[in-house]
């Protein structure tokens, strides 16, 4: 089962290393981990996807929380949330016919062509992982030359609680 | 006030209340050493940095204050590692300060450069590489705060040479530490859990309280006694929990676990409720997990949420400060009298006493280490601080020196670090100059940090060393005797003359091979005002040379191997 954790962490050198080291040391498996800035200066936010049971994810969260630079961890798997994965997919287009066919598929998936080369084009897709997976499956027969995905980012709907101010 | 980084180190240590540090200077930390004499802080020059970390640890455990170790970069820093890991496993508050090559050289494989913050990442509670002298004061303040707040642990500060040399206007950090992440740890409200715990306690018939290191760390000894007396429950202790509940109390059940007391292990296996307080169900405590306390519901109280439901899933997990939780529980539980349960338990006690080696009154019985420890206990009226190394003698010290007070038994529990005993005893003696400190060590482990005998002499510390001279890496040999066809592969020790060795360092020493010699050596060593060592030549193998009871690897607690009965010690 995949569980999604959100960790707000201090934006300092070495923090990512501490988090990664913890996962290695406690033998937790990370499916994906993304880091980026937040609305607050000096605070970064990690979206961590682990392949684990609920109680396993709770252990991950509790151990992460013990890291001094980790401000607040939350398992949002059971909350209503928006999750997104971004993919850039470079596909072969040997002739105009395949190119036209591809454009149609991309349209259907509400993805975008962001670069057109002589024999390739780059598709940008944003959506849930399932949607991106679906697009990738359809594009594969055309010949995927290169692909990169960000991994899951997530945000709870409504008034967000993952702020980390302790009372 | 303009200060150098080096001066800020001492200024801040002074402000944090540090009176003594343990260390060895070297190229990358010399600059910090230079102004030391201006600050009136005592520096104990150890002979190996491992000794500095263990001494700081022993100091911390004996005093309840933060211990401090200092080392140079590279090999000095890496020599601290075993001591840091030991402190981490036993939640001991120490701060280690290491020199580092100049900032401009970091990452270039400079002379004596090592990535000590990287190396110690998983074995410190937190660590710092200070790159700006203006951060130094607040980093030190934070480090001391972290070392002893929440669940205590080691913190390391790595100081590049140029930061030590740089000058800046010294601004004392504000008292309050701003650590948003750390503050969050204490937040959950345990009220509901405590109410549910009280229900379980009131409805059980055969409770056992499991008291761990957390009891003394939370200073919850009195609360524990009141609680145990109110619910009339026997109390078993872990190795590090010794002294958290008085061994002389009628509800005391002994130590649990691999070499625990039989009555404690049996009670756990028969209990219908375990109340685990500030302990963490280590595998040395539980034996085979799948058959651990099969009839018992479980309540677990711990300050560290990550310990709850880690190895054992419990019926009620209380995430709280232990003292607070016990005081909250107290008015919620019924006062009870559990006569029937005590009758069962006291029968088990009787059986344990009957097979106990020190109750075998045999005229020509050979000297065993249990006899030695019992003799030291009687001579010191159980009031010494006992610091051990790791091995058989450690288990015997735990079993036979009865502890009525907290912080009187200092031992490496979680990591099981041979070489811990002597330097930790040295630290403990410095923390408690008026206490009688006994280091109980093995002939294997003593030699891992034996050079600290020189430190003991240089600092004129009157510690008494009881050497369990059994000519073997005894604990390993015992396993070989019991489980490996007596194939004593690589465990026999050809030892130096320990009496001469001690004397070469300037330490008075005696050799004792029988009960009379042992008694007289103990008297003389105690009467001697300086450091003393007694080389106890004890039974090497067989019944008097093995630690009982023993829960073999993979066995459940009740499947422990008991001492054969009746026994004549020292034969075979
Ligand atoms: C640093 C270290 N190395 C190895 C071990 C494994 N070990 C545990 S007990 C023991 C034997 C200890 O022998 P000794 O110090 O003579 O004590 P005894 O058991 O004989 O009392 C060994 C080798 C350890 N715990 N620590
Ligand atoms: Mg030995």
C-alpha cells in the first residue's frame, strides 16, 4: 500500500541527507521523495511516498519527527487531497502521420506538447500518477526515448493543517 | 566583548554550567585549547578519545548533567565514535566538540580531514558543522539543550579551524531555544490513554510493572513507588532500570531478560497485564517476541513516540513524560491487595534462592565472581556507585549488587561496549568525588581501554577496580560451552600480570584467589585512599563460571536455562 507523508522541514544544508539517512538506517522504503520551497521562507516541504502499511507509515512519521530540523510530519493518505505528478516524455516521431496521431492522444489526456524536434517531440503531462501512468502506457508503442517524472506532490484540500505550529 | 571562536567555546561552556571536559588536543583543535586556562574549566587529559566519550558519558550518568568530550579532527574525531554510539543507545546526554580543518579545505581530503558530521549522523541525536563564528554561541546553547531535553542523547559540534580563530562581538544567546521541530515532540495529549490504562489496571489480577531507564531519567522513582504500592504490583527492572525501584522493596521482582532473575521472567510470562514504563522491549529483554508475555495485555508509557508499538503492539500506548503520567494515573486506579499473585511470585523467589550460587555454603567452594560482587556489596553496604564493562561480570554485577538508589549502576546496555567500564568509572568519580566508585571489569574489556589507568593516576581518582580475571572472553566462552560443543575458539586470553601492570601505572593492587584473600583485598582496597585494583582469579568455566539464568537465543523467557541444582562450585 502506498502512503503519502508531508514533511515541513527547515531549509538548511544537510536536511535532505538527514531524512535520506533515516530511511536507510531504519530500512524504510521510499517510493518517491520531492522537495521544494513553500509559502514560508526558510521552510521546505517534502512529499514522501512510502510503500507501507498505515502503522509502518506512522513509524516513519514518528522517526522523521524526531529529526531536529523536521518541523512537522503528517500522513495525509486518508485525507481528501490533491496529488500531482509531472512527467516529461520524449517520444519518437518518424513521420507526420505518427505525429498527428500522437497529438491526438496528448489532447485526450489533457497533456501538452512542449517541444517539437525533427524526429522527436516532448510531451508534458500533469496529473495523478494513475493518469500519467495511463499516458505512458499509450505512448510506449511509439517509442519513448527519454522520460522524467517528479514523483508525487500533494496538498490536503480545504484549510490546510500542515503548518507545524505547536501550541 | 570581542572574542575568538575558541574563547566563545569556553565562555559558552561556562555559561552552560560545565565544570569539567574530557579530551585530547591536536592540530585542528589546538586553537580552542589555547585560552582554556582563562576560564577555570577542568580539562581531564584522557589517553584515547574513546575514553573521553565514555568518561563524559559516565560523568553524565552519575551527575545527571551533560558530559563534554573534546577531540581533534580526523582520527581524534573517529576515535570518539564508539563512545558516541554507546551514549546514543543508552540515551545519555553528552556534547562532543571536534576540531575540523579550515572551511576552505573542507571537501579536499586535507590532512586529518574526516566527515565527522556525516559519520555520526545516525549515532547522534543531532550534530552541527559550524561555518560562521556568529552562529557558534547559539549552536552551543542549542546543543546543550538538545542533549538533555526530551529523550536525551549525544550531540556533536564540528568546528573548523578558521571558525575557532575568527573574532566577533560575543552576543550571549537568549535563554529560550527556537527549535520548532523539537518542540512538537511533546505535544500529544495522553488523558484518554491514561484513563484507558487505569481501566486495564483495575481489571487485572496478575500485573507486572516493567521499569526501565526512563524512570530515573524522568526522576519518577517516587511516583513509581507510590503507584506500585497503590496497585500492589510487583516491579521488574531492566538492566538500565536498576535503582529506579529499590531492590530492597517487598514489591521488587528483580531484573528481566536474558540474564534476568528467574522469578521476574516467569512472572512476565504468567502475567495478565504488563505496565511498561520508560523501557523499549529490547530483544535482550523479551526473548522470542512471538511468545513474549502471551497472556498479558500491555500498557506502554514512553516519552519517545517512536518507541510505542515499535516491536510489540500494545493495548494502550501513553506518549508522555513518565513522572507526569504516573502522577496522573495514581488517583485513577484502585488501591489493591494482590495476595494470591504475591504468593505465586514468592514461591518462584524461593526456587531462585535455592539454586543461587551464593547460597551454596560449601567450605572449600572456589571463588566465583558472584561471591566477589556479593562481598563487595556487603562491605560497601550497597552504597557504592558500580560501573561495569561488558560481559559475564557485567551481568553478575547487575544480579548481585543490589541497587536501592538511582544513578548508582552505570553500564553500557544498548550497545554493549567492551572498554566502557574504566573510562566511565573515571567520569563517574569526577562527577561524584565523595562517592565510592567501583569499576567491575573483565580481563578482556579492561584491556580495550586500559591506558586510562594513567588518567586515573594523573587525576588522582580513588576508584576501586574489581577485575574479573577468568582468563577468557568469558561471555563468549559461555556460549561456546553451552551451544558450540565447548569449542573455545579464540576466546582464551594469555594475560599480563595485572598486579604488576597496575603497579607500573602507580596503582596499588592485590591478587585474590580464594574467599579469604578476596575479603581482605576488598578491605585493604577500600582503606587505601588512592586508586586500587584487585585481580580476582575466579572460576573460569562450568557452573560457577557461567551466568544463570540464561534465555538462549530464540527461546521464550520461560525457557531459560537454570543453574543445575544442587551444585558444588568449581568442579569440572
Ligand atoms: C567492543 C566489543 N567487542 C566485542 C564484544 C563481544 N563480546 C561481548 S562479551 C565479550 C567477552 C568479554 O570478556 P571479558 O572482558 O573478559 O569479560 P567476561 O565476560 O569474561 O566477564 C565479548 C568479546 C563486545 N561486546 N564489545
Ligand atoms: Mg574475562
